[in-house]
């Protein structure tokens, strides 16, 4: 195994662990806001590591560009989606109190 393949394997395993950590956080966290925190932080980082590992293992320039574009898209949209969900939950809980 070459050095690049070892780095790819480490990135893939690390990404899988971060994604697993996000999934466990969704189950174990006590409220919606804590669940959103785990998914908006750990999941994009884990998926980004998986994409990095896949791009390194494939050794294809076209695939690397697509993986980088997917990682950037995920990094840009994950906080926006978490904010929109948190705002919707807050508005729904405010409506219940009235």
C-alpha cells in the first residue's frame, strides 16, 4: 500500500467515525437544538473526510473536482439548513405557547 492509500484509508475511517458520532448525537441529545448542533458540525466534517478519502483513493482528477465541489456545497449549506430548522422549531414552539 502506498502512502496516498494509507492517507485515504485514514480519512475514510475518520469520516466514518465522525458521521457515526453525529448519528449517536442525534439519538442521545436531549433537545432539538443540541441535536441540530451535532448534525450541523460533525456530519459535514465526516462526510468531507469521506469525500477526501474517496478522491485520494480514486486518483482521478475529475472525481476529485466533483468531490471537492460536493464538500464545498455541503460546508456552505449545512449551517444554513440548521439555522432554518432551528428557526422553524422556535417559531413552532412560540405558537404553542399562545
